C-alpha cells in the first residue's frame, strides 16, 4: 500500500483565487431587467440550437470539446434571470415558484456556485419545470435582497407564492444535480416513476446519484414508508418501479427482490442496498450513513453539510492537495473497512477557512505538516494520530477509535519554567502535578488571550499572591485555556477563579471575579480558616 511523504507548500493568495474565479464565471448577461426578456433569451437559444448544424464552420482557437462546454454553460447562464430592485418584487409576486441565488461579486463561494446554479437551471428547463430560476447581486441591491431574507452570500431560497424558504439541499461536487433534485421535490412529487427500460436508460444519461425502490404495487405500508422518506429527504432523488428489468438497469448488482430499496452513487462504493425494516426513519438513517463518498473532499460549498453529519465518528486528513490526491485511493480502501462506523474527510491544509477551525482545537492551527485527527460527537472527544502518517498507522488509529482503546487528546503548551515564580504557570501536561496532586491549597486563574476582563483579574491575582506570600499551604497559579486542556478542567466563562482545597481537589470552589481585591482576600482567608478548623476537629 502506498505511503506518501507529505511536503509543505506556500499558501496561494485568496485575492488571486477571487480574480481567477470571478473572470471565469461572471461573463453572464446582466441586463435582463424586464421579465419578458427571459422568454426572448430562451427562444434565441432554442433557435441557435436548432440552426447550429446548418451554419458554416468558423475558425476558433479552442478545441471543439472546450468550445462545446463553453456554449452549454453560456446557454445555461442565460436561462437564469438577473434581478434588480424593480424586477425582484415583480418576479416573486407573478410566479408560483422562484428559486433565487443571492450572491456578491467579491464572494468566492458565490463564484463557485454560480455556474452550477446555471447548469441546474438548464436541466430544470429541459425537464419542463415550472420554477423560475433567478439571481440577484445582494451587495448592489441590498434592500431588495434583504426583503426576501437574503442575509449572506451565497444564499439559495425558494419563493413559493411570494413566501421564501431556505434551500436545504446539498452543496457537494454534484451540486447541480442536488439543486435539481431538491427543487423538483419541493415543487412536485417526491418520487419519479420509471415505467420502462427506455425511461431508465434516459434517466441514467443525466443522473449518477439516486435511490431506487422496487415494489409489486405502488401501495401498502412498505410503499407508504418509502414515499414518506422521499418527501422528508432533501438531497437524493427517489425513483420507483414495479418492473424487474427496469430495476436491473437502475441497480445492476445482484437480483433485487420486492420490496427493494437501494442507493446509487458515482463513487467507488457505487451500489449500496438497504437491508433494514421498511420504515421512513430507517430509510432516512440508511441514506444519512451512506450518502457521502468513502472519502469526502471538503470544500467551502459542502462544509456545512459535513459539519452537520455528527452521527458517525469523523476522521479528518489534513494535507496539501497534491498529497491528498496521491493518498486518496489508499484512504478509500481503509474507509471501506469502517464505512458503517466512520466518515472520512480530506481537507487541503492550505485552505485556512476550512482547516484552521479544526486544527485550532488541537493547537495546530499554524501547522504546515500533514495531520490526522478524529472527532466523536457522542462523547464530545477528539483524537490525534501522533505517529507517522502511513496507511497502516491510520488503519490502526481507526481500529483504536472503534474499539475505544485510544486516549482522547487534550491540548497543552510546552512545559513552562516556574523556577522562582510567585504564580505558577500551568500547562495541560502539568495540571495533575501542579494542581490535582499538589498537597497545598491552589488558587487557579483560568484565562484566555481574547478575554477583555481577564487583565483586571490577573492584576488581582498578582496582588493576592504578594499578600499571601509566606503561606506554605497556599499556591497561586494560572492557566491559558486557549492552549491548554484537561479532562477535569471544564470552564466555559473567562476569567474564572477556582480554589482547590488541599483536602478535596475534586470539588473546587468558584471565586467571584467580580469581587474587589479586599473581598477576595477575605474569602480566601475564610476558606483557609474553615479548613484549619475542620483539620483540628478531625485530630
């Protein structure tokens, strides 16, 4: 099995990416202010398509393949109506269904989504959909955009008889298909019937991801649960058939017996059959567990979808894109062994918006080296592969996760030098030694760099340490919670002052950080006196 060596590479400037993507996708018709223009543009496109073959050939500097793709995208883009302040209200009021994309010219994610949205519009037009697809520059026409609940970019909304509802479909690499599926489900029947082999073959020309149900009759409890699940799901197109030959075209693996339900994807695990009880909940759970590929490549568009899938253990591999591509096949082989238990995600470590939120949880936000981590959302635990990143080590890491033999990871700064310090600096690695196992009473200040009021508390702690200097049974300490963690330090508010009694470290006393210096000193004295009295009584 291949074990790649990961290297480092400089980060591309976001501005360059913005310029490149903007140049590629914003060559669209922007002046269709009148609603009537959309029909005229579509008619022109149709005339051009019909007359294509009779026109004389002209010289061009692109390959035929490239030119054909460019023409298809150009026609698709003209199917999308560009809205402005005047036309937005009119379009939404005069059409039963309007799918609106709110974008901003400077938004990279908008630029990525725009051509896929245009392609979806072209597909829906070809299917005879009643949905009008439109887009609006929410930065330029902010008032019109906010009136239909566009508050960020990009935003997809479906307006039904003037009332907007958010798009809840997918944003994967198959985004065009996901938009089409979601829109058809929300504006028509949730299930598409396949009555002949010809219908099935025609469907396969346009779609690579779908779910198929095979039934004797389109009635009864099993079929009812199937339709209920189809209506509840937002991402996968459900197909139904009663013909075994049709089902064989759509799901050519094995010999499905009625009733049957299976998922088809354009991934290495192409076909997955459902073997549970025919209930909508179980069908939806099956889809949730199997809708992602063996290894999901995280992007800005699908990140929210990945974040929300918390029903499995998640294993993340952070590396530079070239190395991720080399490692993809070995990683897919590992994923096959844990598919029902884990979700595998690959992230380009140079994509700071995607990588840093995760890496910062491990104190590795500035890392340029490859990293493998895992999250268990059920136990709220995180894990780090601390050995070399090889296929074998990743597989052993995953086995330990499943068997529960791995120790959760807790951040820690390097062990600080506390020689001659009046206030000890505690790290995650030294918390046991300096706090929990220390025979003295401990006053611990828990702070973070971004905490506005922490500075005042720190000054109080410094003065208190000076005031109580000479007491052998009282130690002052502080810990930076942004870079250090410990399973027995669960703090949510900063700053926090904790008094750990020498005789009961498992039950720290919270001291008010709003108290003045005099009151804090009095409270600490009171606790110490009470503790001394209790010790004398025991003697």
